[in-house]
């Protein structure tokens, strides 16, 4: 389906007032129904309900490169350790509509299983990328049923990937820790994160968590790269860090209490 034939999208830029990243939005007009919607960039259910809208906003217009960046950095890191990508069994946290999973398949991982809290993300994957994931779970990891935890543990994932999902009301530090503990030890951990969330005055808790994991010898950082994640709606670069680490130990359960 050609999105342009049914919808028109306007990404507004107010020259006098710069919106924070979590407040950006677009205006979408349904040409058939003659209805107009305001959709925030983090209203994923609304975005996923329109085929191609996510790709149009973030990749076509705002030039997001994070799926490619994180997957290629992961590939570099494992090759430096003489590991083939076909050895990776990946759990993707915050899998969304499958763009990252698709990139992981292209670098040759053995299989990818996705987890997301948004039901419409699973529907979008089945609609747009039905062959990418071995399994796709819609679940909140902080309320994971014991039966599903056992099922996931049996899979013995040896890699966790999460892209453009940490913070901004998405994946919390608690969920990130749960994800890390669902993969085996040792395992590869690949993620990206907004540079502000690694600063000393970071309010999200990610900076202190990552520092704590490194100091406790839970994570061994193998590669780290600052890069332009995408443009803001005003055309300004938004910088993130892509990180690939080796998990060396499980996160103690008391860290989540």
C-alpha cells in the first residue's frame, strides 16, 4: 500500500519554540475519511496503526540511522571476538514494528525473538514483517508471568538488543535490568541511548545503572560510539551513544527492589 495515496503527513516546525524530543508530533490527514489527527512521536499505538507511518516519519524525513548503527556495531564487536553472527540467538527488547529485527537478520543472526509492551506493535510486525521474528511477546517484563519466564529462560538467548527504546516513557531501568537477566551469562548486550541519559545529572536512572553495572563487573563495554541518531523536527542533530557490551554476570535481584 502506498501511504501517500491515502494519508498526507505534516511534520510541524515552530521556529520560535523548540519542542523537546518527547513532545514532537505530526499532523496526519486521512484523505479517504477526510479526518485529521495529531499524533505524538511517542504515541506508538497510533503510529503503528497506519502502515508505513513510522518509517516515513523517522527514517524518510528525520533520517534515523540507529537500527543500522547498533546492528553494525554489534557485528564488529563479535567479529573482534572471533564469533560468527550465526551464533547469536537474540532477544530484542522494545521490538516495535520490526525494523531492528530485520537489520539483525541481515547481519546473519541465528534467530530473533521480540518483546514489546504495545499490542499494536505485534500487529504491525505481522502486517509488515511477518518473517522476521521466531516469536513475538507482548508483555511488561516487570510483571512477567512465571510460565513465560520459564519459556524464555529455556530459549537460552545469548544476546540482548534494544534500540531507540530506553527512556522517554518507554523502557525503564527496571525493565532493562529484567531484559539483561533474561539472557544467558555470558551474553552480548547491544543498545543505544540518548547522550543526555549518560550524563551526571541524568534524571532517568540509566546513567547510574550503567555505571553501577560496569563497576560491579556485570558489563564489560567492548565498543561505544557517539553518533547522530536522527534529526529533530527543527533539523537539529540528536546525538546518542551506541554501546556493545559483554554480560559477565547476572544483575542481583536486590537492585530492582
